């Protein structure tokens, strides 16, 4: 496990609406750990998911399996 701070990136689909998440792609590539955080709160909590769980989550989003709030 690396002790370096991850480099965070926002999706190219994000606009300035304020409801964006960031992820750390280098960490995902190196460890298989997908880390995401709220772009409005960079010092706040980070969620971490194993690759298979995150892949399933993205597939669910693409299949419109989650209700919109």
C-alpha cells in the first residue's frame, strides 16, 4: 500500500453544478481499490470499493437501476 496522497480527478461529464464526485484512477490501477470523494469536501470522507463492487455499481448506473432523488 502506498502512503502517497492520491491524485483526484473529476469526471469530464461534470459541470459546475456542485454535485460532483472525484476519483483516484492511479490508485485504482495500482491496487484495484476504487476511491471516491465529494468534490465539494476534499478534506471529508473517502469511500473505497474493491474493483468488482465498483464495476457492478457502474453497470447498475448504466442500466438505470437506481432511482433518482
